[in-house]
C-alpha cells in the first residue's frame, strides 16, 4: 500500500469518527439545551489527526466545521466561513510544533498540554477575530467560545494522557508507515 492511500484511508476513518461524534454531540445538545454546553470528542479526534499526519490532519477539522455550520441552525455564507476559517486556523499548530517530534510531544505531558491548548486557543482567538468582523465584540466571542469548549478541552487532554501509552495511535504516521514497510521487506 502506498503512503498516499494509507493517509487517505486513515484520514477518512478519523473523519467519519469525528463527524459521528460531532453529530451526536449537536443532536444531544439540541435535545437537552438546558445543559448550556455539550461534550464532544470530535476535536479530540481532530487533534489526533494533526498529531498523526501534521498539516494533512486539518481535513478532519475542516469537515467538522462544515458539519457544525450546517447543523448549528441558520445556514449562511458568513456562518459557514466563520466555522471553516476558525477551524482551518489550527493548521498553525503543527507548524508551531514542527521542530518537535510527535513522539516527544506525546511522551512529555507538558508538550501534550501545549498542543491541546494551542489547538483550542487558535480556534478561540480566530473566532474572536472573526466575531469582531461580524459586529460581535472580540471579548464576547472569545468568552462564548471558551465556555463552549473548555470542558471538551480539559477532557481531550485527559483522554490523550490515557491514550499516549497505546502503541501506534499517537505517532507520526509517515514515520510509522516507513518503518512498517521496512519490517515487511525484511
């Protein structure tokens, strides 16, 4: 199997998982709006995709943006762009951590915390900036997004701490694929 096909299949699998988790989260939130927030593991799956594939993992988060925009209520071009741009902004996270190997990020809890905070922080700040373009104050948008995602951010970090011991899950998949191909040839 070629690396490109392997990447496409893995990202497709992660996307299906993330979209299912997000769809279920939105459905439950709509059924039980009194909670004020909902827990979704879709962002956790998007973080895993970024850890595994670097910038290619952005595909998962962009698909989540399209789902959130379409299921969130009134669908309009500004709403779609709001979610799509803010979710695609996380492409800077793998760039920030480019010099740090995925294995090191996963093995050191403070790097992993930094990765999770950078992921959510990028979305929160970008939505704040976009909100100010849509005539909502930066601070209001940031606070609203923070309150909506804080619980998911904390849970994502704890789940990643639990998953970091699982072999082959939180690894740079390009390196993993190359090593697997070498083992097959030997």
